[in-house]
C-alpha cells in the first residue's frame, strides 16, 4: 500500500544519512516556498523552450536536493547491497538514468506478461481463455526486487560518477510514479480480485499508493525535503508486494479468498460476552461468512496509511498555511472522477479494466511530474490540470445517465470509444511532453540523458544525438 518513491540522490547534492543531519540542513533553507519565490531576482535570460520558462531555466541550476530514508531495512540491508553492486558490478560508464530505465523495464515486462494471461485481472481465480501459470507471479516477485535494487543503485551511481542532476531526480520519480500503478495492477491480479465485483477494493489498491506518492511529493514541494519514515513504500512496501506475489506462486490465489485471518484475529471479538467486543456498528457490516484474507489485509493497510497521511497533511498545512491544500485539488478530483462513474456502472470497468488502468496511470504521471518539476524549478504549481477535463466531463455524463436519466447518448459503445480515445490522446500528449522536457533539460544542463561519457559540446553534431 505504499508508493515507490525514494529520496533520489541523482540530484546535485548528496542525500542526508540521518534525521539529525537532515534537520540541520533544512534549517539553512530560505524559509517557505513562497518566501523563496519572493526573494528571486527577475530572470535575466530568455529561452526558446516550450516547457521551461526563463525563470525555470535559471532556477534549475540552483536546485539542491535534500532527503533521507529512515528505514532500518534500507539502512542495514538495501543500501549496502546497492552500494556493493554499484562498486563491484556496475561499469563506471553506465549512466544513472540507464539504471533507472532498466529497473522500470523489468516491471513493464512483468506487467505485460500478467496482462497477457490476465487481461481482466481476475483470470488467476476465475480462469480465462488461456491457463494462468503460477510462474508469472514468481517473475513479478523477482521483477519487484530487481526494480527496488536498481532504484537504490541509480543515485549511488550518480554520486560515484559525479553525474547528479535535476534531470536524474525527475526521471527517477517519473518512473516511480508510473510504477506505482503497475505494481498495484499486478497485486490485484495476484489477489484474484474481480474489478466489476470488487471495484472498491481495486480502486483502493490503485489510488492509495498513488495518494501516498502524491502527498509525499506535495510535502517535498513546500518543505524542500523528502524524508521517508521508518516504514515506507520504497523499502518495506515493495518487499511486502513482492511477498504477496511469492505467496500466490507458492500456494495459489485461492489463499487470499479464505477467511483464516478473520477467524484467528477478528471472529473472537465479534459478539464476545466475556471481554472486548467490536462495536455494533462494525459488526453489522461484517459479512455472515466472514472477511476474506485479502480484504482484511487491505482494510489494515487503509487504516494505517490514512492515519499517517492525515497527520502529514495537517502538519504541512499548519506549518505553511491552508493555501497549501490547493495543490491537493487535482489528485482528489482525479480520485473522485475515477471512482464515481465506474461505481455507478460496474459494467464499464468489466469491459475496460486495462483501459482504466492505463488512463489512471498517465493522468497521475502527468500531474505528479509537473508538481515535481515546479518544485525543482521554483515555479508556481497550477492545480487546474487540463488533462483532467475530459475525465470530469465523463463523470458528469455517467452521473447524468445513471442518476438523473437525462443523458441517453452514453451507450456502451460510446462509453468504450470515449475512454479508449481519451486514453490514447492523453498518452500521446504525455509522451510528447516528456520527450520535450528531457530535451530541454539536457540542453539547459548541457548533459545527455543516457550518456555520461560523451561531452554535450563534443565535435559531433548535438542535434543528431538522442537525449
């Protein structure tokens, strides 16, 4: 239930190793984000960039990264392992972004394999046109561990080669953002959820990890530092997700649909006359046949993350003002509009499960990478995302059809074509935006994206070099 976001050391300054060091470092910052923007001199340069403003092109050179991971698992196991692999198994000529992309590639391969065998996500339990082999979940477990290790290695390689840059930070977090939903989709398949029947559970598994990721980025936007707690997504979260896939491989997906956990830990406290008993309001909502193992684990994760996120939001809002909550608007609009229409008509998700996942992924990556870019360049974040407009319109149309009965044109064919066209369109837009942004950052920082050997101003024609 945690996002794959780690303090990235592929940025101009090295990552703090202790909370005390991080606190001392943060005390030397220039106050809040708003105060920093007021102190900035007017831009002295003009650019022909499409994405970067003159102010952003200036500030990108002044960015100093600050972050720390307080996880004991990371400190004593994951970080030393990554450092060993960087020192003894990674050529000095390999670019950090290449390591990042290679790790993301493992997750993409795993996603495509599970997509082939489980196009509707529930074939592992319900069966499908193609028999679902258990090894696909073993591969997903391995892919997640490889991704986690490589995600830890890229920053260490950047420090080793002296190639840290804001581009590395954005590239790493962009891949992490995309992976947050890829991992969730694979977990849904491993747990055997049926989207049209278990839509609420599927929605929670998708949007809680993304919510944690977005709120962490939102916090970093205002505080200037990314401090991961002692239990976090990139360390314990990914390891937990890999364990789920491994259990499915070893035992089968049916294990998640039993009630062993409920019988052992919850049932003794239902209508218990001899001691502690659950409140009647909770007991009334428990199904007569108990709570499935996957549902019970999901409930526990939701409670834990909800408490942590609420405390974090209150902390930042108190410190930097209630106006900081404006930056939360796009995510909450996004989350609501990807729940309401599909909950009103679950046949939509039944026909378009993968389209729904892909649309959610590209919309999330677009908004969270823009938030990170504005943090790096000291720009003001515009919470009103144009890419969300068709989604809001779709929500109103489905609500009008299902609740008010006033929109007759939204038949199944129109709905499916609308979602597919929207997904393709916003994907093309995002890919173009990413390509242009990488090109402009490379040009401004005088670097290549996947090459740390060839100088940018080499005798070869730079325009022919692929960033």
